[in-house]
C-alpha cells in the first residue's frame, strides 16, 4: 500500500483505526483459551519456521507468543515476514492452548498462544543499537544515551515500577498519619545544606539569580510556622557537589516535618513509612529500630553509620584486671587510657601468615586516614601462646568463635604527625574492620541476602551528633548538620559560655550535642534530620557561635529569621533519600539503575545532551558574559 503521507514510499504501516486493546501482553492464561483477544506491543523476537512465524509480543506486563500460520491466514503470515525487532504491532486473534511439548514454564503466559487473524503494523523501528532482550548489556554510556531503549528492558521496568510502588506506599502511609503533601518552590534562594547551589539567572533582574533548592529546609519549617502541623513531600533536591560515583546532581528526598515532636516521634513516623515501603517490595521489617548515640557508634564501630551486619569492636580492657591491663600496656608499649579494640570477622580465621602480617597495609585503613598511632596485634596464635590466661579471658569476653578472624588494635605512645584523638583512633580501627569485612566477604557472607529481612536489613538510629565540627581547612567550627538544628537543653549553658570561640580548636563547642539523628541501613546513611531551633534568641546564639554577624545572618536567611519571630511552635523533621531506598529494594547496585533519566558522575545527561552552551542572544538577554572557564 502506498503511504498517504509519503506517497513516494512503499509503507508497511497500517492505521490503528478503531481497534482497541483487550489484554496486556502478560495477561492471557489457560482459562482464556478460545477467547478472542487484541494485543498490542513490541516485537521482542521473531522466529521464522517457514510456514509458521512466531512472534514474542512484549509490553510492560510480559510477553505473549503470537503465531502466524500460512495455511490458516496467508495474508497475516505474509505480512509478518516483514516484522523486525521492536516494530510496534496490533494482533487480533484467538487464544489457543499450546501443545504439551511447546508449553513454556518460564513465563506466566506460557501455556497459551494467540493465533493471528489480523496483523497491523503500527510502526517500524530502525536497527537498534542494542535490544531490550539482549542478555549482555552494552556499556553504560550507550545505555544512558539510548535511555528510552534501555528503559524497555525487563530489569529497568521492574526498577521503575518498584520506585512507583515504594513512593506510593510512603505517600499512602504518611497521608493516613495526617501529613499533607505540600509543594515548595524549585526556583528559590540559597538553602543551608552547605553544598554548592545550582543557579538560575533572572532575565527581568539582570545580575540576580535564583538558586535551586538543596532541600526544602526553610520552607518546611515555615510550613510549621504556618500551622500545617505535618508536612511531607517527595521532592527533588539539587546539589552541585564534586564528582562522586554514587551521587546525583538532582536526587529525590522523602522530606518531612512536624510540630511538637520528641526525637522518637519523628523516628516512629520514619519506621512506619519504611515498614510500608519495604512491605511494598515484599519484605516485613521489624520496628522499632535499634538506637545508638554518635559517641557509642564511634567507639564500637569507628563509624557514624555502622554496618550492623558484622560484630562491633569490643574494648577488651573491661575483661582484664588492672594488673593484667598494666602488663599488656607495658609489654606491647601501648596506652592503657585508649581502648584495646578486638576486631572480629566471623568465619574468616583461616588465613595465611602473610595475609595476617599485611592486614593493615591495604584499603581505607591505610590510605584514607593519614598517619597513624594504631598498633596492631595480628597473630592470635602467638598471643595465645605467650599470654594464655589473658587470651582466654578476652576471647570469652568478645565471644570469639573458633573459626573467627580476630586481631587487637591499641594506641601507641608515639605516631608522628598523627591526630592522636580517641575519635581518630576509633575511626582507624573502624576502617580496618570494614576493610577486612570487604576482603573476606565470601567467607563470612554477611553481605549476602538470606531472604530473612531481620538479617538482610539492619537498621539503626544514630543520635546525639556533635552540634559543631572542626573544619581543619577553614580553622573554625561549622554546623555538623545545618544551622537550624537545636542542641540538648542541658548543653545550652556550654553554648552560652563558649559563644566566642569559633576559631579555637579546643573549644568546648565540640562537646555540645545536637538533637540530630541519622537513620542507617547496612552501613549506609538513608537519611538525617533534627529537632529545630524554634526560638529566635537561640537561633541568634547559634549564628553568633558560628561567627556569623547579625547582618550576615539576615542577608542569608533574613525572611526565615523574621518568620521565627511570629509564634513558631517547636518542630522537627527528617529527609531520606528515595533513590537509595529504591536501589536497595530493587537489589540494584547503582542509583542510576532506579532513576529513569539519571546523570553521569560528571552531572551530564547523555540522552538529552546537557549541559550545553546557550546562544549569544540568550546570554545577552540575561546580561551574562562567559569568560574563559577557570582552570
Ligand atoms: N534538610 C536536611 C537534609 O536535606 C534534612 C533535615 O534536616 O530534615 O539533609
């Protein structure tokens, strides 16, 4: 037939006409045998057996085998010879039970096929760079450039459906708890999360810029001032951070805020919506999640987002008498005022002498943390021989099993150039624990899924973070969370007494604890939040402690500070990364697998090809001159 739009071309294409789809491609079952059906979808595969042509017809719900039989329907058979991968077709036919020897047990529609009476070719497809059904994936760049094809793959359809189901479960849960989903602006001004902003130039006010929100932080607090009581939003946030493998320039948060909460009120809400989200993915998780303080997390795991799938470190000093401790400290020349940490990796004990001796020479322990004053005892057999009584005691105390790998880490007296704080010591030990856990993962298998949610998903609340952290670069104390986070009421006097010591590294500001918390899963931070400052006088003090003058504070957060003065109720909230949660639930290994249109680590969208230069005319209109990019 000649194409009516392109008469010079012999077109294969048919019109849809008034044809209506009766079933999805994953729907037909044996009980439908004998029925008429109209299916529409993509040609996943075509097998030409001469008199019979089989087509696997695919849509998002599955695949149905379609049969074109030359004897039964010569016209349809002839037409089907023209089909190629990813052509879009409609088929009208009758559902037929398959012969016993052709049943495909691997797919839900495998007991039936559709015998074609009429075939319409609705669209053709160019030769594709890769096929949705290919078992070997092309490289990621190719997948991202042709994202529309990549998204047709089963795995991506599954991930995006999972994302929908998880978001919906969260929305439903929070709505049922009385939270309103309220939108906040995308074109706004700099927010206090501390990363770089993406800026949008204003045309009508040349030289002025909007910032894309790093989070809706100030707006959600304002919504509490405005009386909405419970707010949430599944919201896009934008942070212009340096290239990090597992970060996205724009990402999605489950953001919430409520009035008059205690910390555990917020935690209860989060546990509730995570339970709903995990249930939507088929996992029953247990609440409440265990809780620990920041200090304890550092002491026991050397890390503020402990991976609870492996045992904590144990300070074995507690198992020893003062004399024994003295003895150990003298013999090993270590400091007894520091922990003597027993690091244990289950079921990994059988390692060579070389492996033992080189334990501390690889991974994050050696490389991330700079010079050290940590001393390692990595030869348990020798230790047991030389100090049988002590060895027995500490093994029992730390519950070490016969096939566990274990070592001791203690603090040496010297260590040129090393940060000799307890925090640094514990962090070093924590890195070693994680390095070993990675190295012997195939032995202890703690990172493998068992099917039991209690083992597979180890949640934890970490609270009482320090309010300020020392910035060695800028030589000053900065807010560890954001500057609207409140502190423990007991620590208020300490703030008052040290308000002018922002540049003193020894300032007790470092001891002040914030009412801030993180929710952690399997060693990854899922989200963080805090109880906020609701009083102007305290907010002022925090700015003062941060060395921010009144004018500076007004210039940055003026509208917000003013709002605080008009009857702000106590409030608090949290934000969790949706992308990461979906990634975990989909069993994916990158955020890009669960974001429909992600950016690369260099913040480039390869499909739409952005960022791009813009026209001179556009720049002129915005009053922008591009200088040569800074090197
Ligand atoms: N706005 C914070 C963040 O995005 C979370 C919060 O404090 O609620 O990290």
